[in-house]
C-alpha cells in the first residue's frame, strides 16, 4: 500500500480509491475532507490519469494552494499540471482564452464590488434617478442575484415577480439599470465577479460544438470542494461539462449539507440534497469520524443538527476523549457578557497555559464585536477583528491599482475615471462632462475621447492635460512589454506623482497612506520574485502586470492574512467556517439575534431557521477542546433596551453536555460551575428570571435622587428589585445596592441610576 493511503481510515480509503463514475463524499466537520479530496486527486494521477485531464474547483485560493501542495507531496511536479483553483480563477483562465467568442477582449478587466457599484452609481446619476432610493448596494445586489440565477437583462425585464418586487421597493427601473450596466461592462471590456460565472455559462451554452466539446474532452475528471456552497449557476456550469449523453460522468463532489450557510449569497442546499436525483448510479461515502473535537463538543453538534428536517443523516463520532463540558454563561447585559468572556480568557490562559491566539470569539453579526473589543482592551488582551476594511479597499491602494489596470486595459472606464485627474492635473468635472457628452454623440468610450480631446472641442489647460495624460499612459504601455510588474509599478508611483502627493500630508494618517503604497509595491515585488507555479493563470508563473492584476482581483481577505503573533480572534461565524481553535466562545445566543430576527420572520421561516441552526452547528464544530456559550438577558438594540430569551438552540443540546456558570458574589463567574439537572434548563431558568425579577417598564418612573437613601427598596430597569445598602461619594453619590440572587451586589452612580422606590 502506498504511503499516502496507509494513514486513511476505511471510509476515507474507499473514497480516495474510487475511480470512475459519480461520487458524493459527505464530510462531517474535522473528518479529513481535505486529505480525502487531495489524496483522491493524487491517486488518480498515480493510477495513470493525465494530470491535465483533472479539474478541481474550490471556493478559496487558500484551499487551492493547500490542495496543490499536498498533491505535490505525493506525485511531485505533476501537481502543477492539474487544473486546480477557485471557480472564479479557473473560469477567468478559460475566459481569457475564449472571451472573443462572446464579444470580450482577452485582456478584459475584472471589476470588484467597489468598481461595479461605482459603475452602477454613474448609471443611476445619468438616468436622473434618486440615489437615495436607488442605492447602489441594493441595485448591485439585485443584479448579482439575477446573474447567479442565470437571468439576463431581457429576461429580468419580462419577469413579473422581479418587476413587482422592484416596484414594491420603489425601484421600478432596476431592469433598465441592469441592461445599461451590462452594456457598460461590455463597452469597457470588463467583467465583474458574477460575470466570471455568468459569462462562463454563456460561453459554454452558446458554443456547444467547439467550446463545450473542447473542455468536455479536456476535463475527464471533475472534483468540487465545499459542494454544499454552490449556487444554481455554478452547478449549471458543472452539469454542462459533466452531465451529457455518453458522458463517463466522472464527477466527485465533497461537502456537508449540515454546513450549508451561504443562502444569502445564492448558495442552495438543494444541489447536494438532490445530487442523487441527477446521478442515480451515485456512490455515497460518509466521513463521520471527527479528528478535531472532544466528545462533549461532537455530541452537542449532533444534538443540534438533528432538529433540521432536510438533511443527509449522519452521526459524527470522535476518539479525542470526553473533554470538558460546554460552559454556559448568562449575563444581565451585553457589556457584562463581554466582561465575563474576557475574564474567562484570562482565567483559561492561567489555568490551561493557553495563548491569546488559541481563543476565538464568534458572533452572529459584526456589530457585536464592539463590546468585546472594549472588554479585551480593558484586560489588556491583544486581539484582531476579522472583517474590517481590506488592504486593497484603501483609497491610495485602489488609486495605484487603477493606474496599473488602465495601462493593461485603457477601456476600463472605472479605473480610468478614478485616475484621470489624480493627482490633480487640471481636468475638472466640467471639462470631463463636456468630453463625455461629445464622446456619447460619436459612440466613443472615455479612452478614445481622451485621445481625441482637442478634436472634440476640449481646449485650454484641460485639453492639454488630457493629451499629456494619454501620452503618459501610452509610455507606460510600451514599458509594460518589457518590464516586470514591479519595475513598472515603481515607475508609475514615481512618475504619476502619487508618491509626492501623499508625502505632502505629514499627519499620521498621511504617513500610513505612504506606507500602504509602499506595502503594495513590496507585495508586487514578492509576486515577481516568487518561484512557484501560478495556479490562477498558467502552468508557468507569468511575471507580467496582467498576471499580477488578475491574481490580486481574486484574492480574499483570508488569503492575505498573515499570522499576527499572539492575538485573540474576533469574527462572525460565517468568517470562521473552515477554521478551528482550541477554545471557542459563541456569544449572543439569544432569540432574534441567533437565530436572527430576519430568519424567524422570513416567509419560509422553517428553512431560514434551519440555516441558522446549521450556522450554529458550524460555530460549535470550530472548537477543539473548550467551548463556552453565552447570552445576555438585555442589550441595547436600535437605541432601545431589549430583554431577551435565550436561544432555542441552547435548549436543543443535551443537558449532560452542559455546565452552567453560577453567580458568585456580585457577578457571574465561570468558576464553581454546576452541572445541569433539569431536562431543559436554559429556557426555564432564563424565563423565570425575566418574569419574576425584571420590572414592568410601562409602570416605571424614576424617583428623585435625594430620596434614595440606605434601607430603601428600589426597582431598576435592568436588574429588577433591590435594596440600597449604602450611599457614599460626596457630590457624585454612589449607591451600593443588593439585588436578587442572580444579580448580586452592584454599585451605581445615583445621578444616572434611574431607580424607582417601591414599598
């Protein structure tokens, strides 16, 4: 037996060595999914399948790189000949070769979300529509959803349901914006991220004889990672390549329906649930052994997901030992919840000798991070929030990249418009509007118009600047034929005046912008000097500017994430998918937060709540050894205090898995934990507290501060009934108040206390 097969369990071995016909691998969390997928590809090569006949599609560049590295460990340099990459990168590579068949240049630009929204904003303005009503984000989202459902502008305009939805949103002209946006992209020689899928499908659909046959013959074996995250369009492309009369149907998909959490992006769980319908001869293997987590964590995950109706049934198990029970922390407020989490991290670091980087705090929505950041700062715990502004979204970086994009494709009007007067060169809005109007009458794009500015009636300083700008770009284009990406980028930063412009600002922010541009150049230098194979473009690494720009366009935040030393990680559950941590805190486990209000009030609330439950399942299974679940009885939302029931998901976990953090003294603590005894402790104990101890807000009227004296019984909006024990502090009076057993003793400044005296 080959070495790479010797470390597999029985089910993994069967999945890896299955050669022909359709195969579905249901891979539970921590079950060795990546190992099975990569070793299966390596095994195909080992059995004589030419590597260039294998297509492996992933969702992240990181996954593609890891895949190639592991395959190379088994088959060596042959791994470089396998077509392995993200859906977008592989399709971009094919479209570069075939784009002219659908009316695009081979050097088309790739618009990111910011570019696309900018183009849509310009269309909205040109059409005289209200930008407050036709918000670019909303319009872009509608267009994106249409493309991912394979709906053309023409089909959109005749779809009564979509038109009705737009009218209900007071945006009846979205269909027109969609049509103009598609035409603008075509004129600019550009595709957005959705187009890399949409145009790929269009390419195959419109060219059944020459293109489809070419790639059907080329890709004899197709493998798809994270299949549960595919949308209808992605599956449609796969079907065109694999599912046709006479096909050997050598398709292997790997995924887990229980981890399908991207419906908001258009992903559909039905692709994996209905896969057997399309391939009746399907062979299914279930990877059910978890190599990541201890038994209490695995059992909790099994308990929760069992409540979902639509699923491929499986039972995850582990041999990692029983482990510690899952701790549950109840806090009175979200601020207290954050403090308890921070204190728990300190306590666990001391008791278990863990590092900051071993901890992750996971939440349902990004806005929850604020209180945890404050609490971690107070405890002097280093942390990093994932989901902030990407490096490539910063203005100075986008400005520099727009110059580079324009050099490669001057028809890229979003990039061109961004830099035509940056740094300032006397081409104002008035001159540009005059030029655009004259160009529109002649059917010219912005680049052609700039080249012909004097002939189009733009004279004076603006006209001369336009001519000089064109000459500068054309000079860069000539250099681009010989210079590598770094040498050209360095010249651009120096000769355009970007560097000088930024250095004029001597503030800390100005210095940071200069550093960011330098970091960009350093990144380009690193790209040029890399000696590895480029999985995005060709078998041989291309050092050109075109290659670099495509590489950057397809990079995600996590692909660029460097290990920033010892930091607690804060992120949404969605961002945590695919990751694992020794110790995990899942916070904000309250009804209308997790599960979300949107899910609970959705038209199909059952399906939406099932997806929320899958999201919780993903969160639980990120933990290796230690898991803590927390919620707050009250928190401010939309400027108002809201009282919360604990999440229904907490009720779905077997009590034997849980340990409740008990209140001690004047606060809750994770020491002195008590094992649950009741069958459904979370809902019962939480609701009893709110009914018996929290006040009736409509009857609440704060009493005068001067009447708040020791011995007086009071009611507090959040903490319920209590008794003032002492008052001290001189002018800034502070009361020590003993509330109920759950709350304990609190010290509150009377000026802001809002206490009502009761009998």
